[in-house]
């Protein structure tokens, strides 16, 4: 029926959305199509953590121009939305390598908790990152003489292109494709790509399938791992029905996946219960902090789970600030700073800060020119990378001109990216252990459109 095993896996992955009892469906379905894992190899551990801002984070107030000449341009173009310059004094970035032309940036005041990480060399800023197919100049964009990411400025498509190098409907993302390369080296392949945020194409591989977990831990069958309607006998009977061997192909795969999901629940839950108690505080009521806390807990038991390489995805929504930008972004970025600072502190507590790299991502940046009391959909944006392996206290990339329809934007201050997502991702992938042009091209199909000397931006 299937030409090869990969086709069979793809079929099963697409048809594994099964109506399992109670709340188990998303948990069980996400375990489809995982092959038997080989023994873990290597002696080190590394984790990538993608922190995605859904809605398109406003770049101009996240990392604002601070040097007087460019601040004045920013304030004039952002009338009513620009930070008062004095409010940026406390978050001014003083990189070890000064930017050309005296350019300076300051972080949004709500990001102040992250400044000590920058000053300690554990955080870097990356300027004007965005989706591209190949290096693109403004003249080429205007003339439409090069391929561009499809459906620019569309939330769903640009979220997908950021995560997968393909618009909405993509079958795999670059985080999952990294997982494809490393899952056989993990004791449990299922625990290579882990998502406490729900579901994202970023973590779906061609073979690897993301493991869904809640911020409080693994999701039990029917909300209870041992009973059904209070009866242990009924619970046991349900599990037996779900996992009994079958002769029909689809039923057999359903039983195999169900058994794996139940076994994995037991494995992960047991490891977390017996794992170390983190003393690093994570603020209650912050959904991003909740997600990053379970990521930290999973990292703390990675050796017990046999994991050597893991890719995580966490997210926060609400960044589509067509209006109310000032108040909304202040609240959201406050949650980001609080959560990412706690997470990094937790990796320090666990002694793995140099093994864990967290990085931000978003649909796109937004316009520099206001849209009433907000900003409109844009393109390039500013991002941050945090971790002990980061070559921090640096600002990477090319500072864009602060302008409306200037040399570095396509109108209204929509930045034309000068660092592609492919280059940003390739830098992270190479740190993680992806080596060789062919493996990088498997993870990032457009990377071959760039000069190899630019594949690594150098921030980690």
C-alpha cells in the first residue's frame, strides 16, 4: 500500500487525530509516527527553546533608537507612540563592540529585567530579522525581480514561513527537521521535540512529531492516569481496549500509538515527580513563565529520560497591536522579560546555562509609522538570544535607517530584512550540532541561496 516506510509514517501522522477518551486526544495524537529510538549517544546535552510572539511584535518600541539623531527621527515618525527618551535611559544597551556611526539602541522599559543578562554577556540582540527566500534589496523588491515569501504581511502565512520556510499548510518546521536529525540519539525519540504551548508547525518534523505537554506536566488519559469514573477496574479495561494488538493496519497503529502515549506519560510523570525541586521563582499568572517552568523541569530530568538533544517551543499571544500599543506591549514584554529571566536563572541553578539557548521569534515586525494608537503589519523585526553559550553583550546585524520609505524599508517603516530567518536559524542549528551543507539544507531549504560565509551570524 505504501511505497516506503516514510510514506507510511506520513500517512499515519496525517490520520492520527483520533477521538480518544476525554482530554487524551491531543496528547495521544501527537505521538503518532515516532519510530523506535536508538540508544542515546554522545556525552553532552543541548536544548533550543523558541519563544514565539504571536501577532507580530512591534519592533520599533522593542528596541528603540537612542542616539540623539536617530531618536529624533523615531520620535517624529512615531508621534504619540515613541518612548520618551528619558524612559529609555535605564535600558540603554552598551555593547562591547560599538555600532558604526554612533548608533545606539535601548530596550523597551518593560524588558529591564533582561538588561543584567545582556551586560553579563549572556544575551545578544539581532537586528532586522525576517522571512526571505534569498538576499533581497529594495530595488529587487520594488521590481519584483526575486522570489519573495508568499503572502507577506499575513499572520498565518508569515507565522508558518518563520517556523517552516513555507506558508500555511506546511508539513514540517525547521525545529522539527532538526529533531529528525537527532531523535535517534535520544533514549526516547518521543521526547526530542516538546511543546507546552499546544501545537506549532515549528516542531513537526518529517519523521519527528512534537510531544504535547501541559505547563503542569504530562497529560493523563481522561485526566486521570489510573481510573475511569473513579474505578481502577474500568480504567484498566479502557487501557487494555486501547492497547490490545489489532490486525487491521489503522487499528494496529492506533493501538501502538496509544500504548506509547501511556508508557511515555508514566515515564515523564515519574521522572518529574522524582526530579529536583527548582528553587528559582517563576511568577504565577504569567502563561509564558508557566510554559518555561515546565521546560526547565524537563531539562532537569533530561538525563533520566535519556535525552541528549531537545527542541522546545513556547509562545505568548496578543502582539497584534493595531491599537492600544503602548499599554498592551508594555504588559506583554513585561511577561516576556519576567519569564525569560526566570528561565535563564533556572538553567544556572541546574548548571546547564551553557547548554540551553533561548531565542525569540514572531510573525513579523510592525510599521514604524503609527496606525492611530497602534501599528500595522510589517516585515523585519528585532530579536533576542539568551543563554550561557551566547556571545552576548553584542548587537548583531545591520542597523536600519529610521525612515518612512527609506533605503531599508518598503513603506511606512516596514523593514526589509537584512538577516533572514534562514541565517538566524542556521546559526542556532550549527551550535546545536547540525553540521555539513546537506544537513543544513535539509533543515533550511533556502539556505543555499545565501553565501556560505553568511550562514552563521555569530551570536552563539
